[in-house]
C-alpha cells in the first residue's frame, strides 16, 4: 500500500518526502485554508515540484461545466496533478468528460459502494472513500474500503482506492489488510506510524550496554 500525505503544509510535505516514504499528496479546500490566505496556484505548483507522485487538487465549482473548466486549468499547472471531483451527479458528468481527456480524476467524498461503482464506470483514476467521517456517524467506515476493493478486483477495473479521512494508525493497518492501493494520512498519523515504545527502549538499552564497556568510543575513528 502506498502512503500519501493528506495536507497542504509545505514543511510537512518536505519532511514526508525527505523520509522517502511518501508517494503522493492529497489536498482539499479545508486543508488549503489551514495554510492561510495563499496563492492557490503557486502553492499547488510548489507541492507538485516537491512530491514524486500524484498531487490531488480539488475543484471548487459545484456544476459540471465549472468543474471541467477548473480541472482543465489545474492540469496545466504541473504534470503530476490529479483533479479531485466530488461524488455528486454533476461531478459524475465532469469525471466522465475529464477521464475521456485523460485527466487523472480522484473522485472524492465517496461514502457508498454505489458512488464508487459509478466513479469507476466514469473512468476515475482514483476513488476516495472517507473512512473517518463514516465512523463519525456510527458506520463501519473501513467496510466501505473492503467492499470497493472487492468490487474493483472482481471486475478487474483499473480505478485505485485511496483510503481517506484516516484518523489514526489502526486505520492504516485496516486499510492495508483491506487491500487499499493507497492510504492518505495526516502528517501526525505518519509520525505515529514509526513510533513504538519497545523500539525506543531497545535503542536506549543498546547504547547503555555499549557505553558501559566501550565508553565513548564509537564505530567511526
Ligand atoms: C482526502 O482526500 C481528504 O482530503 C481527507 O482525507 C479528508 O479527511 P477528514 O475527514 O479528516 O477531513
């Protein structure tokens, strides 16, 4: 499973890329707003220059014609752009048009298998089931990831599943077990994924044991 970062924060994206584990980025209007009043195009272009993979950039229009026009503009900003289109009726029409133009569409705000089936039929490159927001309303968000992955596999469809709205590290585990192609994770969750108290205790114990016998002599002269 690939890991994407779910953020528009340049510092966090740079750190994730430097760690060598980030294959893409997803943004949305709320995440961009967190960065203050920015030049959207300049910010997206900078993210695209840093990230070695798709950068999902969301449209703001709610009508298909506006979505299509925005998507055509956004795709000129960088080669690794994927355009995020919501799972609405208007979004479905826009996805079909854009997919025929070879635009990589990430169908977002997906909350049902029916929506995912239509996204795949329209030619979406990615579909993003929002796990955490389904959990928030008392549903089993990860079950939707399981169902979409099964459906796409059964019919051998090329749409890739991005497990989105990830809230904690066990969501990452469950997404990988479900066969999601990608999990897009907040920076905080990325940092939590590497943490384990036994690793920290182990590092400390190795250093203490070495120092007791070898003093401060290291490996390098
Ligand atoms: C995905 O592409 C979205 O940007 C994101 O995962 C939404 O997560 P949230 O429910 O935490 O806002």
